[in-house]
């Protein structure tokens, strides 16, 4: 018997079975662009495409991690039970009220109150501000950042953590394993933390030899510092030298431009709650953050409450203390409903005057792209701030592939000058709502990464973010439709190929 024809026949039959099964299973609960990209890969290269899909195809967590997420969600719902959707004195519009209700239904966290202490941009100054707050800690310090490195620029931050641990303050630290391990100093990072008395855990570790292995494409991208349930920093900063200590960045003069907000008030307890969930996932330890938020006082009572930490001098153009209604919106592989994406789309769809988006990695799905272009066609002033160059080649080309449709609809695109990497992530709507945090406007941040965004209205955060927009607008170059029409065909070809690839990554 000759085996060659038999094996060929078996392979052909198996290939058609794979394609037939994929055709009916891949599109389930998946956006069309992602389904098309996966099917194309499986149809053209089944030997490569099928294993990749089995390993990376689902954006959601399963098994023990999924059960832990269900337990955490139940704890959050119990934690916030009995609390109103918005605090007393808050006056959201009917459209915004519906978004706040949706956010709570998807995450369990209601809208509470908080005050903005400052917006922080410069990395070194941000770490120094964090250190000053850590030095006031009496009970605990919770640190959760995607990328961390104990270097000359960040030493002020980690030295403050060490001082806190030395005086008996409990310091807990979470760091993403894959996000940080490629940077200089990683081999000694854990040892230095342990010697300083800091309790630390790896997020989403890749340690198969220790029977701790998470999918490499699912990462924890959150960035938050919370101290004593009283102060928190939320935004886009990682804890690392703004050059990321890479030779290629140093040669190119490349640094990262970030934006984080320092807040106080009840919103900090929600930040502590999200940290407690992630700490539970990685350590198995249940933290008793607080049985409930410290009430929901009205605006006048909140104005009389002052932070326990010395407040810096008022920033120009803002009162000394302005109460904001705030809601924390976590998302990630444990949230199949994609809370952040739904919030972004809903806010843009409800906009009537202006939408301003800042995102370093902008690869919108169909819903987000339609919301932005439709808003522009409705007469809403829509503007997008992106970096002129990205540190990710595929992302850089993929996001360029959307510029034509955006410009045709009337969206104004501002490109932050290279070699700086614009890394801030925020959104403002109608001079009334501001959203800031760790999520980019791309599929990875919607589904594959654990993210956290802070929504605020009725106070001064939106105005501060719009002031930052004015600065970005001043230093950036606007991309016009005429200029874009002169792009060479081969570059657009590369853009479109990368757009297809990004739907799989």
C-alpha cells in the first residue's frame, strides 16, 4: 500500500474540516474585523492559524481566574449595595445618567464623589509627588503599575515605599511580569523590593516551571497608587525613567509624555477596591479594604472636608476645592461586556458640541469609528490627538489606516511631535465630562488588557483636561485632508496590511 496518496487525502479532508468548523465557531461573540482576520489566517495557513487561534483566539479568561473574577464581582456588588447610582447633589444629564447606570451594571461600582488635587505630567515630578503622599501613609500603600523599574529617576518613589515599610506601614505592590521584565534592572527588582520590606506579586506571570503561566497576550495594564484610602493617582504613567532605559530610545531622543490625576475623597476607596481584586487574583489574599464607602454626603458637606495631606497651591484657573462626581470603570478579560469600550462609544454618541480624544494607540473598532465619524457628520467638533510616531511599528501603521475616513468626516487630527511618544489616555465631552486612565482606543485595551478609567463630571477635572488639550493643540501639527491625499500608495498599502494584522494581535 502506498501511503503518500492516503496521507494527502487525509490532509485535504482534515484541512476542509478545520475550515468548516472555523467558519461557524470563530465569529461567535466576536467583532467582524477580528473574525475576518482570524478566518483569513486559518484558511490560508491552517497549520499556523489553528494553533494560534486555540491559544490566543479568546480574549476572555477561563478556569480558576474566571471563578476568581466572579467571586470578586460578587464582593464588589455586595460592597456597593444600597448606594445610589450618583451621589447627592450631583446633576448628570439624562444621557449621562444612562451611561453611569450602564457602567455600574457592568462593573458594580457606582458614581461617588472626589476632588482633584492636581494633574501630573512630568515623570520625575510625578514620582516626587507620589513620594510625598507615601511619606504621609499611616496604614497602607497600594501600588499597581504595568511597567516598573527601580532606576535613578524612580528611586525617589521606591525609597518612599521603603521608608513607609520601615515605619510599619503595609506596602503591597503589583507589577506585570511581561510588561516589566525586558527593562534593565529587572533581575534585581524583586530582591530590592523584598529587602525593603515590600510585599509584592507578579501580575499575569509567565512562570511555567513554577506552574504559574498566563497567556502572554492577556496583560494587566492598570496604573494606580492608593494611600490609606485617602489619596490616589490614576492615569497613564508607568514607574520607569521616561526613556524606558532602552538604547534605541536614548539614541533617538525618545521620551514618553504621560498624564495622571491625583484625587482624594470617596473615589479613592473604589481604587482600593480594584486593587484588592487584583491582589486577590495574584496572592489569594482577601483584603478588607472597607466595609462601605464613607457615606454619600451632599456637596456642601464635602466642600467642608479637607484632605489630611498638605494640598499644593491652587493651580491657575481652578478653585481651591471643587467637588467632582466620579466613577471608576475597570475592564479587561474578566469583563466580557467590555465596559470601557461601551462607555467611550456611548459618551461620543451622546455628544452635542465637542469631543476630544487623546490616545497613543488608536485602532478603533467599527462601533467606535462609526460613533466618531457620525458625531462629526452631526456637526460635533471632534478632534483626535495622537503621536506623529509610535513606538510600535504595526500599531503606527494600523492607526494611520483610519485617518482617511476620519478626515473625510471632518474629524480634526493633531499629531504630537516626534520623537516624544504621546502616552496620555483621556477623553473630554461637551465641556462637561472628562475620562482619564490607562486604556488606549484599541482592541487590546478593550478586551485583552486589564484597564481602569476614571469618569468625572460636575467639577473641574474636565476643565483641567481641556486646558491640557489646548497645550497639545499648540505644540502639535494638524493633519489636513489635502496633506493626507499626498501620502504615497505604498505607505497606504503597508498601513492597510497592518490594520488587518492588528485585528488578530
